């Protein structure tokens, strides 16, 4: 049985968005909401010549960049572990 929760997320000065999530995922969404808003607020206050939407676009780009950097890092780690396992298998199989 899925325990669904209806959440409202407010990002920057955009109209709130409403959607259903698994209750156990709420903390992830709340943390994301908090950090997006914190970064938007910091950048919006320090960049007086930038519109709210331009600032929000920059925040989106910053989080997308972080996502892709971490994805590449994870892929590299997976490849490293795969290579290590192959080397270990090779060493262990030589002993038999």
C-alpha cells in the first residue's frame, strides 16, 4: 500500500505547485525546496540588476550542473569498482 501525501512546494516568487508524493519522500522535497529558495534569495538580493526569473534560471542551471557533475563522478566510481572486481576475480581464479 502506497502512503501518498499531497504537497505544496513554493519556489521563489512562482505560483506554488501541488503534487502527490510518497510520504517517505517528503523530506527530500522539503530539503530541495529549502535549498533552491535559499540560493535564489541569496543571488536575487546580491544581483539587483537581474530579474527574479533570470535568477531562478541561474539557480536551476547551478543545480543541473551539480547533478551532472555528481552523475559523472558516480559513473566513474562504478567503473572503478567494476575494474577492481574484474582484477580481483582474475587474481582469485588464477589461484584455483
